[in-house]
C-alpha cells in the first residue's frame, strides 16, 4: 500500500509559494511553541516537534524542496483528468425580475464563478421572452468541462412598491372617499403596463373588500394573464357634536 506523502507546508502553516524567509520564520515560531521542554515533555509536543523538524529539513533545502514539490504535485495532476471527466456541473439559480419584465421580456447575463472550472469564469446570455409566467425555468447548457451539465434559472417576481404578487395575480390598495363607497361608481387605477385600468365600485362597498379586475395581472403558465385584486380602503366620516347641558 502506498504511503501518504506528508504536507510539510501545512505543518508550517504556509502556502506552497512561500519564500525561504517565511519558512525559517514559521519554523522558529512553531518550534518554540511546541518544544517538549515548554510543554512538560508531552507526547503530542514531541511528535509535533518531529513533524516541524522534518518539514524544515525538506523545505529549507532548495534541491530537496524542488523534488518534494514534484512528488507532491504528481498525484494531483493524474487525478485532474478523472475529476474533470466526472463533473456533472448542474447548477440552479433563482432570479428576481421586475414585474414589467414578465410582460415585455428582458435579456439577462449570467456569470458563473466555479472553482472546479480550470478555464475560469463562465458567461451565459439568457433571453426571457414576453409573456413569461413567474416560476418559469430556463435550462442553459454549460461548456467544457461540464458538457453534460447545465444552469437552471427560475424566474421569480421581485419586490414592487405598487403591487404584491400571489402566483400570477397582483394585489394593490385603492383609497376612495366615503361618498364614493356609499354611492358607488368607477375609479381609475394605473395598471402594470402604465395604462389606466377602470375599477367598478359597487354601491355600499365595505372597507377591505376585494374587487377583482380580470386579466390585469402577470402572465399565467398556460397562457393569458392573472387578475388584479384591488382592496378598497376608506375612512368613514365621524361627526362629533357637543350637547348642551
């Protein structure tokens, strides 16, 4: 069975591109901390000191360090093709869109910084077509070394100061005067696309009552649009008279 090569750099707490001066400084500091005389002859201190001495002996000698680095890198190089060949590379990401983007469509740029990709960052373009429903998923194939992988993007509705979303329906508030609530009539409300939407107010409408305006919401998965749900708000008039005593 092949023995495991010790990582002398890790023993000294250094990276593989460290300088000779850094090796000397790290060894001196750690050797003082773990010396058996300082730690009452503890076995852990003795074994730790042996590891530090071995690391310093190898890494402080330029020729021995070069040979050690080559031996350390050999199994990593042989394993790299196997790792790349077995990478599935499947990724998922949620993206929040403006509400208008679901109706009009938009173009997105995705940047993937995957440490497993030896070629560096990946960039993909995604076109979200008009009339896309919230929750729709798009699958983008990845290139080498993830030829069998893909990036799955799920589009969701982002926050909006005018509307709240529930599936493909939109919710908003409409403040009216008490006279309008009592008499009924119509009110105009700016819709998602910027056009004015007519809201029919029934006579004697209650506070907090929901009025449904059909086909003024977001696109539905199977076509068409959801509804606009309008909550009616008003403050009843209160008169106070002082009685003469």
